[in-house]
C-alpha cells in the first residue's frame, strides 16, 4: 500500500494550484440548535482552503494542499479524503502534539450558519496553528512545480507559527511568478482568545490583514468584509485603493455579486438552488469556480462577456453546494455545474 501511495504522489507533482491554510472539522448542530449541547450533530470536513482544494479537484484541476492536521482519527480521515480526491498532499503535515481543530457551527432554520467556538484544544493549540515553515521549505518544489495560482485566506496570520510559514509561501510564490488569489474570510473567533460580541476587526487585526492585500491579483470578499476593511462594497473602489489594482469580487449571500475583473465592472444575479440545506462552503465552491476559469485565460484577456461567464460559473458552483450538508461532500463535478447553468439559463429565456 505504501508504494502505491508514493506512486500516486509522484504523478501529482505538477499542480496548477496551491491552496494554503486551515483544514478542520465543522461540527454542525441541528437546525436552530446549539452544536455544543444539542443533538444530533454532524461532523463535516471543512476549512476554507481545504474546501477550495477539494472543490477544484472535483472540477478536474490538479491541486496541492499545504496545511497541518493532528495525529488523530479525524486528521487521518481528512488526509484519506484528500488522497481519494487526487490532491497532492506532500505539503500536508502531521502534527503529533496538537489536535485537528473542531469548529462549532450553528445552522439557522434557513440554512445560514454562525461560527461559534472550538472543541478539542490542548495547551499548545490546534494543528493548523503550527504549520511548519521548515517542512514547507523542504517540500516546496514538489508542491509548487508549474503552479499558476496560490489560494490563501487570512486565518493563518492569527497564529505566529503558521503566519511565519504563510508569509514565506506568499513571498516565494510572488518570486516564482505564481499569482495570488485571496479570500479575505474574516473569522474573528480564530483571532481572539476570548469570546467577543464584536464581529468587526480591530485596528491591529486590520493592519495584519492589510499587510498581505498588496500581494493579491484577485481578492474575493463578502459585502460586510468589504465594508469593514475598505469602507466600501464597490469592487472598483476597493481595487483602486490598492497599488496593484487587483481584480475584486464582492459577494452578498443570495443577492447579486459585484465584480471588477480586468478593469471591467459588473453585477451578476445569484442562482437560487431548488432547496437550501446548508450554506457552509458555498463561498469556497464559488472561489474554486473562479480559479477553474482563470486557469484557462490570462487576466488581461478578460472582456465583459468572458467576465460574466466566469462569475456565472462560480455562482453555479456555490449554489450547487447549498443543496447538501457540509462544505465538501456536496461539491459539484463539472457536469453538475453545466447542468445547473443550463437549467438556469433555460428558466431565463
């Protein structure tokens, strides 16, 4: 079995995309219930960078995943899922001292979710807080060979050890000509040691996150994140506030998506799935859809029609995930996205 595993990994050294960041368990409570005490609960694989990696692999993209999981049963199960998806896990580290993080997720009756606290933490924290820079340096060539995009969030910045590895990866990617896509993914629970009723970032938190925004060719963020970090939800204004003039996409749940791609502004209507079971991971599937399309075209070749098609494809990826529970299991294959788009466009005519 060991030799088979090595053979599979050898075949996946040329990944078009690298996804860096947290892999964890979303513990979903019953609709309207509290996952810390109400039953039944359902444990689902999650973490935005892990979700994006898995979604890309479902769409047929070769992808490397860089993270750390605990040496526990859920960590091993997550690793096996990645192997089953065909993801290059050379950069997936095993932490023998820290457990895999469990996030408590409350689901409202309409499927929307609220992130609570964590379970299982020991005095050293969680595995995703201690991604080793030394190990990444050793494995970088096997992870990054022929990569075009590095996908990142912001949560690794909240932990000193992972932040060191994270910033090294960003610098190395930029020096290698790898473009960076950043999903802001503001989650105050990950940044604060004590529970806080305030969802808005503090000045110190904003400064930390703002330090990496200048490196991104693409920034995707939710409307409330845009208003917190840029005092505007207009993607054109956000792009113009940064020296590199990145492409910017602002999502707003079931409302239209505002976008600014290659200096072209537009808005695209959301697709309402036939039923909404759980919105966890919809934004990550959306991000995967964007990157899937970006792999086949240079950013400076995008015109208005192409931009609309890219955004609509991504919207369909996100909508499809809402029909199932959890972020990863319901992710679509390419044919599923094409079928959903056909139904949507047929309904519009």
